[in-house]
C-alpha cells in the first residue's frame, strides 16, 4: 500500500494505540510456567503485503533482543500466500534462524487464510501453551463468523491475539477487532509512517509473552514512544 491516502489521521492512531495498550494492561499477569515464552507470529504474505515484508524481518530481530534477559522467546512463523498455501516454520529461539526463513519468502497474490492461522494456533496451544498470537495483515476475505468461533476457543484457552492491521480497510477492521475482543487480546492499525510505533508495540507483546505483565511494566520504564501509556494504565 502506498500514497498519502493510505495514511491514518494522527489523532485516530493515537486513540487506537491507547486502547491497544489499555487492553494489555487489563490482562492477568501471565508468565511461562517453565522455559521460554512462546509467541506465534502470523503474517499475510499476499501481494499487497510485499512492500512491508522486509520491515517485518527487522522487527522480528528486535523482538528477540528485548526478551533475551527474560529467559528468551520461542517464535513460530505462520504465513499464507498464493492459492491456498499456508506454511509454518519450526519453533525457533533465535532471530537469525527466523529471519533466514522470512527472507526466503516471496509474496504472492491470493485471498486471505486467517482461519488456517487461528486453527493452527488452537492446535498448537492444545499441545503446549502458546502465550500470545500476533497477526499482521491488511484485509479479510473470509467468513467472519467462522473466524470468531475459533477466536472464542482461543480465548477460553487463554491465548490473546494481537491483531495489527496495515491501513484501514473497513471489513478487516471490524473482523480484527472482534477477533481481538474474543481472545482478550488487542487491535491496532498502522501505516507506512508508523514503523517505530509498530516496532515498540511488537516488542511490548513479545515482552508480555516472555515475562508477563510485570516484565512489560519494566520494559515501559526504559522505552519511549507509545509504551509509557501502557504503564500509566497498569498503575
């Protein structure tokens, strides 16, 4: 997506970020019962997402760096593209391995397959707890009732979904908000001018997955941007 028409009003973005951080602040304190936190990273790799794929690779690296002192983080990449293609990586605990896998992905045109990502997350957490799901995409072309049904199951299992929308396509906005609400997660939108904002919010989710809400509060004390808004809500 490109051009000034894709950019969101600054006031609207600020309100959404505040709501996003407020939702995280209201979550119960969660810390992995043993070992590393587990974060599933779902991505739309259809053609419209190609301009921001490289940026996502860099953000992944910074997420690992932020969680190293908390015992580390395991991340699994799940992405869809083309005609019915949806792939998953192994669970990895280092940025180099994940980035190597991400840089090998070429975006291909196709319809969304968010249902596959939610269903995969459900199966994985039934085997071993997934502490959080992050999804980054720009549109939704599926049955929202089906997505919400699976999201409700994730909510029961205690897996919050953090839904990041690039742009402001209205059907996707409504669907992403509902998925976030049903999983007790959070929604936030971003655009091409929001790289730092997205970076800080993704780091915040990674810290939450690795160390719980207390770790998130510590992270906020040393991070500028939007994260201090979260700390004011926690207190």
